[in-house]
């Protein structure tokens, strides 16, 4: 399985492909102005992402995990330019892309593509597959003539395990896994260097998930792709990731190499999440479920937002926002308990 036209040049430096610093996105979810005047209610601001910082090196996979509503997908949409950051810097290959206009983002979009959670919703049901995959080729003028476009579409379909003849069909004629392969083929059409994968397998059966994940790993090895991978499934994250960031209420509470995080989790929230992974080895170890519920993100708790669910919380946790602490093995954790030694690190 090889396609020389898609392969990326070897890395020439240590500059990260993507670098986010203090990235934030707030949404005004207030009632209409007249309602607020009559009711005397203040404006309500939802801090979907609130000060996230991370880096992704070339050829690696950085995964964001956390419960629904923690801000993972908002980060993905900020990176690809669907949302404009409220504050913070976002650099792609050394260029600050935070706040660029749609016109300014056009050359960036050729290098950066997104694979969405629901493959059927992301494919135009009125278009044949050949036109869906050919759209980015035509938009960026990547082929010379219609014959070359059709040939390239056939190559892309074959590259993701489908037949060139499948280009004549419509999306509804395929299974969920096949539709996701079509989405991947469309994403690869522009020869991107970076893919944002927002829950790309959550709508698929387990056996089909494995096929798509193995395809993505193979594509990464052969093409030198870099991934930002969004998922709530920790088993999938373990299979895919080089580095993992754990999000809670819009903040990163722990960032670590994947093996380090799964073998030695430090933040109480990370430990609770890992306890939800099924014990396939039947070790019989006592496992604690994730306690409590995620607080209202419009009115989050003071201090460490995890403190209402944390068995180690003290007065400092309730009053002071924790800052990330660098650990000797490359992990970073934002936890007062770890900093003070109350939680083993």
C-alpha cells in the first residue's frame, strides 16, 4: 500500500507541526437582551475551552480525551478554523493561524484536513462519491483536466481499500465503515500533512473500528502524517496515541506520553477515567466508577473545577486554580495534591 504522491518530505527540524498556547474559546449563551433586562439576569458565558496549551511533533499522534462536554471537539474546530479563538496563540508549521480570515486560511486548509465523527452527515447525499472526493481536487486545482481528476479519485479510493468503481455510487449505498473510508479518501485528496480526527470511529461497530484505526495507523506510517485525535474511548486512544492530553471542563489536567499516562496516571480524574476501561485480564482488582457528574460549564466550581468529585480535595483545591507541573518523565499535571505530595506521583 503505497502512494508516492501522498508522501511527505522528511522532517528537517524540531519545530512542532502544531502549537497551541493559552488557547480559549468562550460562547455567549445569555438570554435575549430584553429578557435579561426584564428578569435582571446577568450575561452567561460558556468557557468551552479555557487556556489549553500543547504541542504536536511531526509524524506523531496527540490525543485529547475526556467526558462529553469537556471541550475536545471545540479544540478541533479551533485548530481547523471553524471557530475563532477568544484568546491565545495557535501556530501551524510556525505560522500563527489564530483569527485568520477564510481567505487567509485557504492555503492552510490544503495542508490541514478534518475527519468528522459521523461519516454520513459529512458526505453530501446528493453527490456521487467521485464528485465528493474530486471536490477538493477541483477547488485547489490539483489536477490538470477531468481525466486526471477521475484517475486521481480512483487511486484514492483504492488507497483506502475501496474500488474505483465505487465512485459511481452514492453515500447511502455504503456501510458506516465504508463511508468513513470515503471521508478519509477525501481528506487525503489535498495531500495534507496534518489530520484532525474528531471521534472518527465512535459511530462504527467495534470490528469496523479496528479496521479504520489500523488503516489510519498504516497511512500515518507510509505518508508521515501528523494527527490530532479526539476520542472518549481510552482503549482507542491507547492504540493510536504517542501523547495524550486529558481534558476536564475546558482545561488540560494532565498531558503525558501515552505509555506513561496509562501505566502511571497522576491526576485523580485521569485515574478515574482509566478505571472505566474493562478488565479483560480478569485480575479481579477493585475498580472505582467515575464519581459524580460533570458540573454546569456555565457556572463551574471555583479553584480546581474537579474538586467536587475528587476524594483528595482540600481548601486550597476549592480556592486556587492549579497550574501545570512538569514531571521528570515528560508528563505535566495540574493538581495541588500532586504538587503537595498528598497524591503519589
